[in-house]
C-alpha cells in the first residue's frame, strides 16, 4: 500500500522538495510550480486546469478525494492574485466541490486554506486550497491532520473518479 502511494515520480519530488524547502528557507524549487507545468494525467496527479488555476491530488491525503486547488502563479497570498486569477481560483474551487459531491456523495466537506507557516501551510510560498469530502462519524479536520490513516482507496482511483466528474460538468 505505501509503495502505491509513493510510486509516482512527482510524489517523490513533492517529498524531496517539501523537505528541501523546510531545510533551506527561500529554497530554489517549488513543487507546485513544477506541477503547474505538468499536463492533466493520472501520472502527474493533475486533474483539471485552466489558464490560471489547476487542480491536483493531494499526495498525502487525509481521506478519499482530498484535492488541492492552486493558482498557476507562484504567489503566497490571496491578495497577490490578480482579479482574474482570484475569480478563476474560486470558480474552480466551486467546480471541485460539485465534482466531489458527484464522485463521492459525502455528508459534508472541508474547504480551506492554510496561509503562512504559522497557519499550518506545508508549502507556504505557493497558495493552495484544500477540498476534502467528509462523512458523518469522521473525526474533525484538525485532529485528522498529522495522524497516519489507512486510506480507503488509491490515488489512482481518486483521480479516475474525480476527473470523470470534472470533465462531465459544463
Ligand atoms: Zn510555486
């Protein structure tokens, strides 16, 4: 199971980049910028993209269907997005919520952003929103973070289900 989770190349990059940026502040590479350049595919983990926004699997999901919504631009703060980028970001966020509803039919969802290191962002230099389906009986979002959990489905399966829903919507 762990092998499956960590097999794809970009996930390995994610690990090394996250570690590198934690060790060297103001690091040279940004894994989210690299991912922004990847095409929509199961291998890249990218599910959807527009000119200014893209959607990717979270390499370390807290549960099934945990996705990230990101601006293509390397910006850390909401206020650094242009008006067009800002609107597209939230339109995409809404699209993801609808797609996850269609793919999983969860009882609820967490939608949120951790801004800055103190806000809990793993990669604070590149803005990203989390969307996570939730079910009655789940523990709350904060206590879920940091726990090791057995995943109910593979990332590949998540990609296929959600990608179909994203494509399906006008
Ligand atoms: Zn970046």
